[in-house]
């Protein structure tokens, strides 16, 4: 999941985010990255990156974060269409774009 989040980061121009604390850090858990919440097994269950200066596009890799329940990307400058891979997220209960 760490590599999927890295792909998301780069496609959403993570280096320009207002807070990218911990993201793509080599020596920390992806569960410690700003806006990422994991369950006890270390699987990503929430991405809360609203109003964070995200631009670029939403990576289709998001659809491989199988345990994802909530996604909050509101008030950003993301472009393009919503990736169809989001349809793979059978546990998703909240999607805020």
C-alpha cells in the first residue's frame, strides 16, 4: 500500500501540498503520513487530504487500497476525471471530492 500511496502522491503533485509531513519518507510507516489512517493490520482505511493544495490528478492506484473506507479530497485543485478504479473500493462509505 505504501507504493500505491507514493503513486497517488506524485500524481497529485505532492511536493506542492500544504502539508505532506512524512509522505514518501523512507524510514517511516505510511500509516504515519499526514492524512493517512490505518487499521490495526496497517491497511489504509482513510485518506483525509481536504484543503491540502493537491493538484494534478487522482491516481487510479487509489482503487487498489482495498480497505479504504473514507476519502476526503475536498477543496483542492485536482483535474481530470474520477478514476473508474474507485469502483473497486467495496468498503468505501464516504467519498468527498
